[in-house]
């Protein structure tokens, strides 16, 4: 997969990186599990490291049987714990 680092990943590249389909990426957006990235000057949404990490986290949890309705709260809680530990 060829990619210019400053550009970020397109949705098809992000989906391939996370091991899911573009439809699943869009579904994760609709469920509020992954934020839609901003569009670049050409109107293409570019996924960067934070969105890629979140896609993989959601895929792993969903694959482990965690219901989509619970994943966002779980990941948000884990991010909160991480911030508390860093302080």
C-alpha cells in the first residue's frame, strides 16, 4: 500500500489497514465509534493515526463480541483512565 505520510489514508486504505470493509468504516461513523476525519483540499477524507488506531480498536472489540452500542463508552472510559494515569 503506497501512501504519502502527510496525506493520510483514504477510506479504502484505512479499511484495508484495519482489516474491515469501507461499509464497516461508514457504519462505525454512523454509530459514533470513529470520528469522520476532515476533508483535504480535494474533498477526500484523510484518516490519520488517531482514526486508524480507533478503527483497529473498534474492530478488535467488535470481533471479541462486544456490542457496538457498548464500544464507544468502553473506549472513552479507557481514554479517560489513560489521561488520569498520565497526570
